[in-house]
C-alpha cells in the first residue's frame, strides 16, 4: 500500500530546516559594487510622465533572438537608441560610471552584452534587445519598467507584441514524456487570450505543450502584458546547440513573415541581411573544422 505523506510527516523526517527566503537571497545576491540591473532612458525620455507611443513592438531575449534583431531589423534601418540596460559599476568617489548613448550603440552585438531599446524615427515601432544574464530578483521590476514606459493604446488584437527567445531542444518534453532528442530546430508559441485563434502564426506552428512552459523574463513580460489586457505572443526557438546559427534566424524570418503588416514591414530580409547570414554561416563552418 502506498503511503500519503502530509506536511507534518515530511517535517518530522527533516534533519535540517530549509529557509527558502535565505536560499532565494543567495540565488539573487548581487555584486556589491554594482547597482540593480535597470533601464537608463535617454535624457529627453527620463521623466516618468513621458510615455513612448508604441503600435508595434518586438522584444528579443537571448543571443539567438538578439542576432535575429540585428540581421533583420538593425541592419536595414537607422534606429535611434532610446534606452539601455545596465548595472553600472560604482566608482571610488561614489559616482556611477555611465557610458554615452553613442558608446552603447557602437558596441557590436556579438562581442558585447546587448541590452538596448531602439525606436524607428517618425514611427511608433520599438525594438527591445536584452541579452544579459538578469538576476531573478530583477526580472519582475524590469518587466514593470518596460510596461510602464510605453503607450500601447494603438495596439490591436490582430497586431500583438511579439517576444522571441531561444532554448535548447533537449529542454523540451514531448507528449510521450521524453526529452526532445531528434529535432535540431523547431519553434513553439504561447499567446494571450486576446490574440485571435485565426492568427496566421498560431495556425502555422504548434503551441507549447505542458509540461513545457516559458520562464524568466519572457514569463514575467507575458504575465504583465496579459494582466494589462495587451495582446502578446511569445515565440520560443528550440535548437540543439546554444550557439547562434543562420538556420535559426531564417526559420524565425519565415515565421514572422506571417505576422501583421504593421510588424512585417520592419522585419525584412534584404541584401544586408543576406550578407550577415552568410558571414554567420562562414563562422559556423570555420568553428566546425577548427
């Protein structure tokens, strides 16, 4: 006969008390010489009362998504930097060592942590790239900073916010209850209830199936946006290797080609894009034989 343990049974068997608050503090403890990770807005946008108009938003989380934003958006447009994420070091005199916006924009995405927010001039298209390892205690406040800074009144259910990120395919559990070990590359989605069921993307790819779930910053953003009645779709690129590869970026492009015209016009595959993809493929090939 199986035994059903209650809380008292488990507590009696424990030899050491577990302090969850203390464990959480250890997991989220920060370098004492750094500030909490947060967004620094451009001087003309720092006022909390200023809301940035946003009718189309693409949020790229992680290396693969950030590379896609670079090859398919930043390469093709002259976007203006309006904010960047930082946990600025504190100097000996107690002042923070800040970098100018020009210095931040000049950093190449493949060699530096990409934590930047761009806007296309004379439009309400916004691109957010976040590639740093953000401590768990900053995920929720950071999602609030993003949500509170933009005016989403012009968003529609047929033109949701898109969040893209990547995970290892071995993290995905199949319906049969096994880890995915055969597929090299695939995409799954999760959408808020406001996104119509006839959305072209959700008709093209499969939803994330339980027990799989999104987590971290994408989960916080999804929750915040859903609670605010803002339509959102999270696209997760599952790939066998964690390195950025051209095939993953091409697959993302084919999927995002089916988005609303409002976003599709900004996510383009041009000659500049192709040059970057060829460059990326050549780097992959050289790494294989090095």
